[in-house]
């Protein structure tokens, strides 16, 4: 048996979790998962990003992956895309750097400039 | 809270179960495990995704890509290419432009708003969509107010006859009785209709919420869902949903301190067509042979176990939570005058995309077939549509632009029925179709009254002769005459409704019949 108050709490919690299925998010993080990306540790980068996003309970972030981007020498490559802002591409990302990107760029809104390899306006 | 970067919704329904969806799901889980993707990608089971004839299908979020016809061998490729490397496996993607039921951004969905989007076996997910808010709202107001809201909303019964729901309730609500019942007709015996199955498989909690509100409105403390025995998955999901609702205190005794008690039970039917008729359904529920009762007294006054009983269709009741939540005026925005809301259709036959769609009342047959059914397949021409199941009408080409709602169709002596639309292309044989319809009625006639039992025999003999090429010209008018007599004298809707397919087939396609007779 639950009270109405408890039901409301469950409802809120579920609503937050289901938001993540929505493709409209504030920030989209794309990890390059080509063969060379994976060979250079893109999987660990992905895991680190997911872990950080999960720990910080960021519900408006979308993490997805893409194939080879043609930047093999700079793999693993991570794109951070925000609406109305230039696309930022980070290169040579390590799991530690990935966490830094989540904290500084996604949470605090400051681009980690020493890791940026390209920026592109839409 | 666990963060998943991707969600896979696997459509689980009777068809996909038979196609071995569980095996595929296991293979997918194992493969994701192998690549250590299992904590990043969430696999969820949901109801039917709305496609038919596409084998096992799954919907992948956030990309909103639907993979169809997946085999066990494909799983490896999907996991390696898509989930590991982010490359969509194009050869398995559903190409058709998605609309209607498939268009998850379409805002006109009321009944199917959650189907294919949430895990139907998890009450929390339903709560997350705003579920059971209407129930909370209902308990705070007077039952008679709910009846008024539903009356004002113009909701009409979706089982076929289109009787105003609020009006039906208003006969039973004021009656004083030691026990009243609400019975949900989930028998869905009309050939070609499977909307209720998909509603129950995809979102059982929405039906339960509708039952709670409706039972409260009429003062019924016991509700029964009379469901076909073949609907195994619906039954297990509904049972689970009832358990969960009980655990959360949404049903039971003195619900949230309101003083209102409610118990919901499932009764399993044995698959007789006549048991879709409400009084036969009640007989069957009581444990008797399923034959209709004389009316009056109507079930609203004297129904199950001689107590006031309201019998409503699944789709009707599933509309109720949204009406209460958003108000009657909101509901009136959907559909047309005197027939508000949406209707769920099952489109099948010679169309590209057989399946389910929910559209506004009054949408034309042409729109439904072309936009939601993907048009007639293999570039063939449209010949006819059997609308409303076996107890429906054959609509020819010239009636394609008729607005589909209860009132308007009446002008063309047609009915909306349960919402089944069977599309036939130019190669279809109307005589064959009518033969099957009559054969079905002959088999399903319960035998209680002679006009139906004998009438069906005679009609079948006549159509059988015509089909064999031994018919006479006079037989056609004779058939209409017999069907008209049955319409006037049969005991229940089963025998009465045979007039519709017989008359519409012969009137609209008389040339086809004459050609066969001449041969």
C-alpha cells in the first residue's frame, strides 16, 4: 500500500528516467567508434562518459556513437553538440579527459580548449 | 538512477512470440553482454509496435530506428555495427514513412498514447506518463460529476453500436443496489479486429485506470474483464497489472481513504462469437451457456447475477482517463460533431502496411487506407473494403471519401462496427468473401431463435450455389429478403446484423454476382 504522496514521488522518478528516451536533449555527445577508435580505447572513453553522466544524474544529455570520422590519428574522438552553438570536436581523448569534458563542458559550459581539435558552425 | 545511452524496445505480442521473439531477445542480451554493452543499453519489452507481417521488430532510441524481420543471425551484425560502432544496419530498417500508430510524435493518440513506448509490465512507467493522475482526480469529486463529464464529452461505445457511454452510465448510476457490476467486454470476436488485444498488451494499466474511474462513477465495487481465452499475453499482463495496482493501493478496500472499495477480476471466455453480445456475455460469465437474454430488463437494471451491470468495450473505457484528466471540452476537439474522439482501426488485407492506427473520428476511408495502410499493395486497384468485421459492410470505390463516424455512415446504411477494415484489390472475389461471412455466421449462430438458425442455413445454401455457378438471378433478391426478415425477427444483434454484409455486397457489386450466375 502506498499513499498518494508516495505515488507522486514514484511518478516523478519514473518521469525523469523516461526523459532519457526522448531524442530532444540539451547536449548530444557523440563518441567515434570506428575500428581505430575502438583500438585506441574509445570503448573506455564511452564507459567513462556514461559513468560520469550517470553519477551526476544528467537527464538532458544524450550519449551516442558514430563510425569512423576520418581523424584516425586523433582517435578516440568525441563531439559535443549543443543547439545554437558550434560543434566542438575533442581528439586523443582518454577516460580521464572524458570525465573532464563532462564536468567542465557539459555541466559548467566551459570548453576544454587544450583538447579541442576542431570546431564547426552549423 | 541508471543511465542508459540507448533503449531498445522489443515488440512482444502473440505474433512475435510465435515467431520466436524470446529467442532473439536472449541472443541480443548475450551479444550485448559479450561486448560489455549490457550496462549501457537497456532492453525493454513492450506491446506490439504496430507493424504486421514484418516479423520480429524492435525500436531503437534515441535514433528512433525500427528494425524489422530480425533473425538470430542479424543480431550479431546489429550489435557490432549499430550498438558498438554506431552504424545503422540499413538493410533491416523499416523504410516506409511512418505515420499514425507508427508516428510517435503524433499528438492525436489517446488510447494508444503509450503503446510501444513504455514497458507495459511496469506500473512505474505508466505512472511516469502521468498515469493514475485521473484516478486521483476522480476520487476527489462526486461520482455523478464524472457521469456528467463523460456525457458532455460525447464518448460513444467503441464496441460497434456506438451508444453514448455517459447515457448508459446514467441509467445505472442512480440505482440503489447492494451490488453493482462493471463488465469490460474484451471478447473481441469480430473477425479481423484486434485493437483491444493490442491496447491491453501495450498499456494494460490505462485500461485498469479507466475501469477504476468508470466503476467509481456508476458505484460498482466489482469489475470483471471478460476476455477471450486465446489472448494469453493480455491475460498475463492484465493479471500482473492488477497485482501491481493492488500493491500500490490503487484498488482494494477504502482506496486512499475515500471509502470506496473496488476489486477487478478476469473472466476468461471460450471464444463464441455470440458472447460479444452483452447479455450472452453475462450469461457466459455466470457460468451458463452463452445465449442472449430477452431485453428488457436491460443489463443496466438487471444484469450479472440480476444486479445492475454496465457492459463497456475495452477501447471505450480506455478513453475515460484522458477525458477526466483533460476535461470534456478537450475531448470534443477530436473527431466531428456528434461523434467526438478518436477511433482505433485495424487495417488489413491487400495493403502495404497492415496494422493498427488511431485517428480522429470522421477520417475518410481513403485517408486511412492510403496514409496509414500505405495504400493498396503491388500497385493494384482498390475494389472494396469490408468495414466493421464480418457484421460489417462492403464499401465500394465510390464511397472511399465517406467520413467514417457513427452518424455519417448510417446514411449509407453502413456501420463503423469494431473498426476492422479489410481491404480488397481488383482481383478479389466478392462472392467468395460473402460466402465466408455467411459461413461464419452459420457456424456462430447460437441456435436460440429460429430466424437466425434457419435463416443462416438458407442463406448459406443460396450463396454456396451461386459460388458454384449454379445460382439463379432471383436468388439475389431472395437473399436480401431473407436477411431483411432476419434483421426484423432475430433475437439478438448476431442474426440482425447479417443484413449489412449481404445487402451491401449485392447492392454494390451486383454485376459481379450476375456474371457468376451467367457462367
